[in-house]
C-alpha cells in the first residue's frame, strides 16, 4: 500500500478497496449505526452508546472487507484517511455518486 500525499490522492484508492457492493452496503449500514449511536449518546448522555458507535462502525466495515472484499481494511495503515473515506463514501452514496447496486 503506497503512501498518499493528500486525501484526494487516497480516495480513489479507497473506493477501489470497496469494489464489492456488499462491502459498500455494510459500510453504509455501519455508518447509520454510528450516527444513531452518537445521537443516542447526545440524547441520553450515556457513554456506552459510544461503544455501539465503535463496534457498529468498524464491525460492519470489517465484515465487508474480510468476507466479501478479501482485503485488509485501510484503517490498519491509513486510519485518518480511512475514517475520512468512510464518511466521504457515505456522502457520495447519499448523493448517488457511489452505487449500492
């Protein structure tokens, strides 16, 4: 895995690591779990919702990578760019720029 000078250099690589639609769907579902858990954290003030956010976000994504993509998540080598990539892909799915079909 090469080094990247910027997120705009990394994002095409990131999308290539999510070629399987099932992996993208799991990422998308995991992102919704994160948003729900963070909303519940804010609403209830109970910190254990943060655990659900972490487990939901990473759990869904890692199943997608290990089971369907058969690759290692970019989180292991590029944690910040990978997190940014998760939310950029989520945004792009919502905007119809990345397909879930």
